[in-house]
């Protein structure tokens, strides 16, 4: 069974419809890119996948294990966070909330996992640094470490490379790709169609025409020719 | 000077004022961190004006126990303000401004029309800027304050990790199954409780200072959320004690003296923060 099966999904706010009749599947091990212009509804789509908001119509089915273990999520950065006084450690550890339920304090298991995620994202030297003193790339790595802490099989990343310079961006891509090679399924929003055609196994293009398919299908489709011509 | 101070400390009314002052300062600082970081501090400001309006109603009705009116009204408005703050149609800050100015005007109006007191402007002034009422607390006032403060502190300690998660990132918290709406409502209710308590200490116009100053000061010098929380609680308690003692010794108004101490602490933290950076 696929991790997520989406059929005939329509999304919108109140009376405004943003995406109409979208169907796709996410299989274990996939690396799915969601591309599209500003305001096309990428964030709305993944918020719906995360059950943060209800769809207008359509159906989303989850594999049992996915619901139980949870989804690692890296939200689009908000301005509130940029000058937040919290250490890298505090933020990464807060990724364990899912496992806490109503218990108020973290266990030694939680700390162990948080430490591993920090090591994985090469943040050991920054563990006591304040989030607001970090560079944009480091901040994104912290949020990625927090998402990893969920220990789910699926990571959903909302524009993890926006605002990063090309070198740091490549580092981020490499990190995410290595996670995907370790068996974690990745759904990633990006504006970078070039990167999508390089790394993705599947691509969703949201625009006047919806597209869902494998990378090769995308490269041969009208959607990609149309957007690269523009 | 020290001798007079110790003499004063023997008096029960001074002891009561210090206990209540310290507890209120502690609670408002704890919550202040979250409110400031969530950009909710304007709600605190609006609520303090609502509390003034409620106080006016209680005064006009000549209630012995005015808490019965003030607390529910303020809590209700806290929840309403939070809701409208999240509503995209009415601008959150405009809604708060509307309610707070409205409550202020309404409060003064009904006090003017219905009050039987001979010293109206004195009454109004003391509700706005705090009176010596902190020095005339009854035993039951003190107990109410102690139990509400303990409740606030327990809430904060028990839900500390959740509060941090919700403050730092609502979307992520929601996605990991935290019921963000519930916590936001709890935070709003706690804010209302603290504001009502603090009205005795500094008066309704100066409450926001108690909520905002300590956490802003702590944020200048501390790196972690935990240290910001601890530091702002400590600063707030020290400033409240200093303010109270100075006002008793020098006969200055209690509320303004405490806020002056908070402002001074902020200035010091600002300088320390600059030097560190
Ligand atoms: N809470 C909301 N209420 C009403 N409309 C909204 C809301 N959030 C987003 N929208 C609208 O929905 C549309 C899609 O927004 P969304 O954030 O999903 O776009 P996006 O593709 O993620 O854009 P970006 O690339 O800028 O992040 C936009 O037109 C936006 O104005
Ligand atoms: Mg977006």
C-alpha cells in the first residue's frame, strides 16, 4: 500500500478554490517535488496532507504505520522565528513532542534521538548556540534536524532552501538526498525546477495545468517545456 | 534606613504586600515571555483596559467582592480577543484597540454617571495607576492571590515544553498532534487571571509593563528559552521587591515605582546585550 493516496482532491479557502481534482500517490522511498509559482497552493496542499486544514472535497488515505509514527515536518519559515531566543538543542528536542503525548517532560530516549539528529545534520558545534544568531542555512538545518526527530518514515519540507545562497543550497540538497537514500520518503516544495529535475523521483507541478508523474514523464511533458520556455 | 526597613518588615501589611507583589511579578514575567514572543503582548494591554471597565462596573454596583465580576469579564474578553486575533477578516490589532478603548471609555462613563463617591477622579486615578490598595490587602485577598498564582506557576511548569513548542512554531506543533487551540486559550485565560491580580499591584494602565519589560530585558542577554524564562522571572521579582520597598520608604506611588525599576533593569540589560554582541 502506498504511504499516501490522494484522490480527486480539491483545495481552497472558503469559497475560493485553489487546486482542483488533484490525484497522486506517494510510495515508500519516493522523492517527490512539488513545484509551482508563488501562491499556487503548494503550502496549502501539504498542510492538507498534514491534516492541518480540511480539504474542500476528495480523499486522502494514509498507510497505518504512517499515522502511528507521524510525519516529520519543516514548515515555511515565519518571521517570528528569525529572532527567537532558543538554543539549537531546545528546538531540535521539541521535535519529540509527537512521542510525548500528555507526558510533560522528555525522556532519556528523547534526548538520545535528538542528539543523533543533531549529529546527522552536522550541528554538534552549534548545539548551545542561539537560533537567532545562526545563518539562514544553519537555521534550516536545525529545523530539518527537528523534523528528523519525529523518526517517521516521511519528511515533508516546505521550501527548505528558500533564501539560501547556491553553495549552502547544494549542501542542503545533498543532506536531503542522503536522507532519502537511507530510506526516508521525502516530499519537498521548491521553486527550483532545475533541482527538481535533478533529484526528484516524482514531480507535482501546480499551475494552470496540474501535472503528476515521474521525473522522466515530467521532462517529456508539455508542462515542463511550457515552464522552461517562460 | 536599613533600620526603618526592618521595622517596616515587621508589619503584617508590608509582609502581605511583599508576598503578593512577588507572586504577581513572578507570574506576569513567566507568561510575558510567551506573550511577547507570540506577538500577543497587545492582547495583554487590551485586557488591562477591559479589567478597568469591569472594575468600574463592580464599583458602581458596590460589590464587596469585586473579583466575582472582574475575573469572568476579563477571561471572556481574553478568549474573544484571541479568536478575533486569528480571524483574518477583522484585523487583530484593530479589534484589540477597539475593545480596549471602548472599555476604558465605558468604565469612566458609568463611574461618572452612577458613582456615589465624593472623590471620583481620585478613584479613577487609583484604578488606572494603582493605589496604595496593595498595602491594605485583607487576608482573603492574599489567599486568593496565592492560590491563583500557584495555579499559574503549576500550569507553566507542567506544560513548559508544550508552551515552548507552541510559541516557537504553531504549524509544527499542530502537525505533531499538539492541540494548539487549547493551549492558546489556556494562555489567554491565564493572562486574564494575571492581569486581574496585577491590577491591585500597579493599576490597570501599568500592567503591560509588568508583562513586557522583564521578558524583553531577559531576551537582550540570554540565549536559550529556558534562561530567558528564568531570568525574566528573577528580574521581575527583584524589580517588584525593590519598587515596593522604595515606595514604602520614600512614599512614592507603588505601581510607578515598580515600573520605573523594570525600565531601569531593561536599560541595564540593553547595555549588557550591546557589550556582549
Ligand atoms: N489562511 C488563508 N485564508 C485564505 N486564503 C489563503 C490562506 N492561506 C493562503 N491563502 C491563499 O491561498 C493561495 C495559496 O497559498 P499557498 O500559501 O498555499 O501558496 P504557495 O504555493 O505555498 O506560495 P509560496 O510559494 O509563496 O509559498 C494564495 O492565493 C493565498 O492568498
Ligand atoms: Mg508556501
